[in-house]
C-alpha cells in the first residue's frame, strides 16, 4: 500500500525537478468533468491566440521556453488557434474541445504562409483515463432510448443493472453496472455538480434529453479529482447559448399501438417450463421540447433555455389487477454564461427533473384481460427535483487557473397512497401468484421522503514548466428524510409447507401432509438523517520527456454519517487513495498511445445505512396455519388457524446508542484498479484500442448479526454468561463492520465502567474473506463522423467473480446499500463464491450512421451479449450457524443441498438491432423527420429470473425461475423537429 508520506515526498521531488528541467515540454492536464483543455507544441516565444467565436472567448498566451503551451478550464466548443511567429508569419489550426478531455494541437514552425489550416489529432495523449465522449450530435444519429443510462450503455464494459435496482414506474431500473461494480457504485455529474442520489446510489437527477450538449462515461483510470465511485463516472455537459440565436421545437411520439406485444410468464403444467404469453397493454409516450439560446449581450452574456412537456400513459394488465399510469410533468433547464472579461467566467445552471406518476388501479374481471372490474385506489409518486449550480472560473495568469462551484440539488421520493390502510396479501401456493385485498403497493415510502445535497468545490491548475499541478477540495452535506412501512401495517403471504419441512422460526411440519400457512410480517422504519462527505486532492502531471507523461496523484476523503438524533455513528477521516497514470506518445505525433493506470478508489457510506442501522426499525414475522377462508370485506384478510412456532423478531423498534452499532475502526469500501492499454490512430479518421483491466475489491462494509459466533467466542475467552450474552446481543442486533476482518464492539459489560471495547477475531465470526475481482480484455475501434458516415464498436471479454456483488444484492433485487442480507450470518455466505450477477462473459457493440443522400441519413445500433449467471436460493440446511434458516430462501442451499453461486447455468444471450431513418427536406431548412425502431426483430429474451427456489426446507417454490425482466418489446419512435 502506498503511504501518504511516500506520495507527498514523490510530489515534492517532482515539484523540485520542475525548477531545473526547463528543456522538457510543458505538462498537460486531464480536463475537468465540465470543461476541457488545449495543449501542444510550437516555437518558443511565439504568441498563440485561442478563440471561440461562438461565445466570444479569446485567450492569448506565450509559448514557453520548453516549446509547450496549454490552456485549461475551457468551455466545450470549437476553437481556432492562431500562432504568430517572430518573423510575422502566422499559422492557424482548428480544434474541438470536449468536456473531460484534452485536445492536442502542434504547430510545425515559422513559415511565410498565412492561415494554413490543419486538423487536431483524435487521440488525447495527455490522459490515461478510459472514457467515451459522445456529443449530442453523435447521440442524435443513433437509435437509442432517450436517457443517460442508454447512452452510457454504449460504452465498452457497461451492462444493464438488474431491473429491480433503481426507481419505480416511469424511472424503473435506470442504472448501469460499469466495470464489474454493482449498479449502486457510480457517480453522476451535470455541469460539474454531483447529482447522484446518495440514499443508496441507484438514482440520479437528469436534465431533459434535448438539453444535453455532451455525455462522457469514464469506465476506469480517472484522476484524483474524481471519487465516491467504484464503477464509473457519468458526466453530462448541457447546451449553452452562443453569439448567434438558435432555437427549435420538436414533438416525439412513441405509440403503444406499434409496440411489440406485452407479455407475461406462465408455467406449463406439462413441461414445468415458463412460457411467455401475450396480453394487452403498453405505453403511449408523447413529449415535446421548445428551446432557444443566444446572446443577451454579444461576446459577454449568453442564455440557453429549454422546456419539455410530456403526456405519458401506461396500461398494465396483471393476474388480479390492472392499472393505468399517467405522467404529464413538465421539466426544464436554463443555462446562463457571463464572460465578465477575458479572464473571468461565471456560469449558472438551473434545471428540474421532477416527475409525478399518477396511477389508478382496478380489479381484473379475467386474468391478463382488458375488461375492467371495481376501482381499487389512486396512488401518486414523485421523484426528482430542482437543482441549482453556480460556477466561477478565473484564468489568473497564463499558468494559473482556479474555479469554484456551489450547488444545491433536491430529489423527492414522496408518495400518496390512497389504499395505505389495506394490508398487502398474496396467495403464493401456485406458480401464478394471486393478489387479494385492496392494497395497491407492496410497501409505502414516507409521504414526505426527500433528499437534499449542498456542495462546494474548489479546483486549481498551475503550470510549472514540465510539471502541471492540479489540486482542489470539495465538501458535501446530504440530508435525508426517509421511512418505509407496509400498507395496513402487515404483509400477508400464503404458501404451502411440505411434510417434514421447516419454517424460518424453526417450526417443522410434522402433520404428515402439506400444510397451508401464512407468514405475517410487520416492518417500519424512518427518520431524518445527515451525511457529510469531504475530500481534497493533488496531482502532478509530469512531462518526464517529450513523449512520456506521468500523472502522480493523491485523493483523500472523509465520511461522516449521523443518526436521527444528529449523533455521529460513522466517522472516517483522511483515507489515502493514490492514483498513477502514465502515457507514452510513442512517435511524438499523437498517433500512437500506450497508457497505464494504477489507482485506489473509495465509495462513501450511503445514507441508507443511517436509515436502516441508526434509525428506529421494527421488524418481526408471525406464522399461522391458513384455514382456507378470506374475509368478505374489501380487505379480504386470510383466516388464521393455530400459530406455528414463536414470533421471529429481527429488530425491536428502539434507536440504539450510535457507539454500539458500528466498529469504531471501520474502513469504507474501496477497490484497487490496474489498466494497460494501446490506442492507435489510423488514416481517414480511424483509431483502434486494446485494453486490459483488473479490478479487485479490497474492503467490504456491511452489517453482520452473528450473535452465535460472538457469544461462543466470549464464553471461550473467560467472559461470564451475562457478559457473553451482552456481547452476542450487541452484535446480534446487526452491527456494521468490515467482513473478513476482526471486529471491535463497544459493549456495556455491567461492570460500572460504561462502554468497553471488545475485539473479536475474524476466525470466531466464521465468514470467508470478501472478494470481487473483475478482469476484462477490451478491443475497440472508431471511425469518426466526417459528414458522411461514422462507425464505432467494441468487444469485451470479461470475468466478474467473487462472493460480494457490492452495494446491492441483485440476486434478490435488494438495494439496501451497505445493509444487504449478505454477511449477516456465515450460513448465508456458504457457497456464495462464483460468477456475480453483473458478469457478462462476451459483449459485442456496434453503432454508427451513414448520410446516404443529402436529405437522408440512417443509423444503426447492435448489441450481442451473453447471459447472466443463475442460482437457486433456498432455506439454509448447513451447520455453520442456526440462524441463517430464519432468512427464508436466502442461502445457496436448495433442496437440502449446497449449490454454489452460478450452479444453474445462465440466462440466454441477448440480441438486439435498432435502426434509425432521418429525413431533412431541402425545401425547408431546419425541418427534419425521424423514425427510430428499437429492437427491430422484437426479441424477448428473459434477462433475469426469480432465484428464490423454496418456501421451506425441501419445499419447492412454484414461482422459482419465473421471468422477472424481459428484453423490452419493439418500439417505434417518431420525431418531427424544426431548428433555426
């Protein structure tokens, strides 16, 4: 492990070396996530003028004695670079600056020729990051779903996360897995502001799709200015006003009448296989956008504004109920840019992605039919919210640039459930689950649930000849109001227990016949919580030689989580995350790049941990025989027979002393990463890439509840019965620590000394070492757009293996970041090693566009991907502990035997082709018509299945392997647009 002091000494030596290495080229910086940079080589002493006529930005610098020049923190756009030589001759080149990327422009030398125009290289030889940048113009030429995640999934190594991980209804499952990490381990930015929903990391704020100017996906090797992510960085830069007024309007319609049939799963009584059958239903999605941007004061003050209207109607027909969901929430973005002078820029962004779903639920007359029965209830769900961002940039000197940003982001999670008094009741005795009663939701979120982030960030870049220093700090406060409870207070589930089978509370069916029973679970939690995250970073971009650049960086982060009473229960200070990147410009002409990375990345403790661990939570389950009857009123409560065993209590509803729920020596989850790659520019705008990536999760943070192991250890080590019970009880209430490590708990031993630290060795806890290793080989190519055609593609061979997915558990769709059921007891982890849910062995991606005729353009997008590992989860039947069985179908024992992770094969391969046609008539400039067909062949591959395989030990679950997520049906999308 690279110690902080070692890196500081290294940076000091590098800084000192910069004072005496003036013969080396000027160093260049990796760009920020909302701005770019220009760098290059020219004759020493020459004057270079950099101009963006669109926004009136002009910068003039003098080439240093080393022949290098650079300008950082430049707004994205098209730039003209003009160099004036001492003899008066000039040379001009054009370059495009993208956010998060540097562009290289080299001048040949003094000539008598004026305005010789060249083209900047497409390879960024000043950055070792793995990233994909797509401008909105490129995105518009591709047939993809109109959201940030769909664009991110074009990147090599990006796969869809489990459909149950993410928001519900119109924002469902909208998060990707990047580089083998769980879908909850990415970070999202808009114009440099973090918009990740840090409750559990599976949601984020978004601007209207037509307000995007550029989207960047960093899948590895990112510098020390980025943190709070183990997966990747998704960064959006919005459109902005220029010196010319531009605007437009469009209408986008996706009709349900042209969708592929909606399907549902039904199990064959003959073969036992699940079949997909058609049913009515679908989504009508009508949206329109109106936008304009231009100068309020030429060269000084610019504005861009966009408003989006929506009319979405979704009809769903199920076994017992049908629903109609509507959403007509407007969204907007406003961006203002003020060039105070040529050295100071002020930016302001305001946007809202507030979304309100309104759902009416009705009883079915016939299963999966369109005939409507009685009205059940009206529900409303709110997500998203308003975000405000202000950023100031100052080019203090030719060598020093500073920026400051402040932002406030809000994310609502409110709900209004008309049927909140109705218990949720399901009859699961057959493969077709039947819902009874009047409840419309399985659980209800606090009607006032919301999140708010307040963030401040400072960054500076300082050119010191062959050394370029970057440093900065950021501070975030995240406030959460959250809570969850079951409608009607309880959740009823009716199942069948086979003879001799055992329930979670230990009851054994000794009747000699199948026994119908009900499990009645009560759950509620909530409170108001706060999380504080801060960081500082420093990086030296050292131009070791003309062709070799080394980036030596360090990021240090601190995390603090507070409970509902404002008391700190997790506080981690000054983590050490070294970052090293090396780039070799092999020929010195930005045509061949060899690059490598080594880095450590931390992720913060999500606010969900505050809610689940430090809040008030009441959770218990009672079991009763089912007498076969249901109530005659709207609630339809099932009839209770004899109680089966005792109550299974998980938590008591009392808030705990924050000092007794977390290991005081806990370390956040972190990962080490190593990348080696080669990029080669070829003729006619082509370039190819080859890259290998190795990522290893080094520390996991989760709760454990192994009271048995801690009690037995305490007895064996001289503690009396009462003390051992207290130690076991402290940990048994679920305790946050680093699995695989020793555990320290603050325990009141009743000796009058208050809380005493008790350290329990890892060997006594019985857990395996946590492991998640991601290895991949990536081969890619790109042919950049030249006004006629473009093509980009990749193949990734990947292995994602271990016993810890990360911050979520996709096996069961659990998004309790840091508080999943994994690591609760040793039995739950037995057999857990294998290929993880986000493992996709082979992925082929290909997309591009072709301007066939001046008026006609076509685009295509192809995905071919192997399937996901499958498991059978059942009641624990091993000997590592006596409690794992209480969790129900949660272990890798199934049918009484151990079946390690991935033992049941994989889901099928996914094949998808999408096409686009665009027509721009000559008879009206600015008018265009477009049709996209997504999933042309209407492939309906099952991408995930229910993996819970038992309702008791040796009692099969009839719903096992029921398809849960299915490849989206073919859809047609039409757009009419006019721009000026």
